[in-house]
C-alpha cells in the first residue's frame, strides 16, 4: 500500500479502507509521517481534538514541517479555536510562503475572525498563487461586498468562482445577494434557486427566495425533492 492510496480513500470518503491502509503503513513509515496521516484520518472522521494531539506529537519531532502546521490549523479551525488556528496557519505561511493552501487557510480564518482588511491581503496572495480556487474567489467577493459595498465588482468574483466550480452553492448564493443589491431581481432569483438545488440546507437562499415572494418556487423544489426520495426507496 502507498500513502497515495490512503489519500484517495479519504478523498472518496471510504474511511474504513483508509483505516486499513493506515494500519498496513504503520510499520513502514517514519513516526512523524504516520502521526500526520493518523491525524488526517481523525480529522476526517470527526475528531479534530484527537487530530490536534497527533499533529502536536509530530511537531515535537519535526517543528519546521509546514504540512503539519497546515493540518493543525485545519483541525483547530474545525474546533472553532480561531486564534490558535490563525497562529498555526501563520507559522505554515512563514515556513512555506508560496504554499497556496496555507495562504488560503489563513485568509479563510481571518475572514471568520472578521479581520477583513487582513483577509483581503491574504486572499489576494492566495489568488495570485491559485487563481482557480472557487472558495477563495467567493470569499474575496464577500469581502468586497462587506468592506466596499461594490456589488458589481464582487459579482465578477462570484462569476469566476462559478466558472471554476458550477456546483459550488455558496458562490451561487452570494451571486444572488450581489444581483439583488444591483437591482437584477430575475438574476437573483435564479441564483438563489440554483444554490438551493445544489444545497437543500441553504437556509439563506431559502429565506431570500421567500422574502422575494417566491414561496411557490421553494415549495416546488421541496415537492420535487420528496418525489425523488420516494423513487429512490
């Protein structure tokens, strides 16, 4: 078994297979690497606290590994410990300044902390390093909406995000907000509707459609979803 097999299993959500691969790799990997993979497994199976413990154990052995700091930041962000996540992401960026994901992660954490000016700068660098990151494009658009209220400029980022990932519901939802702000009601309804199709749990888009008098559209979506579930049974 190879480490790439482990990551493929994780990406596909096949966690039982990932655990089996991890067990097979245990005696063949350096201690630091095994702890890292074990932490990834724990994070992906919903135990970020234990994941942080593994990453910390690995960092004792290899303090200058940016990959470990990135993983720790991811886990801490998942736990809502944003101050600590920020410090870990900053450490990763210092160790590997041109790492696209390290910069993106730091920018996302800063955005969650409402440190919008700092988040702007980091997202700009992220997009220089990885111009195809749909989530980074969406966050950049949201930051422009919040800090500059330039909804037409924000719209260009939401559209770019959708070009990169047509099924990224958050880009559609925020596109709807921007279009509503500039007076394009039809475009806004379409965007909110598209977001709700992709993510039935998107309460924001559901609320927006209802507030815009499109209750029937929401109800039709709900009925269609129920019909689909009955067919699947």
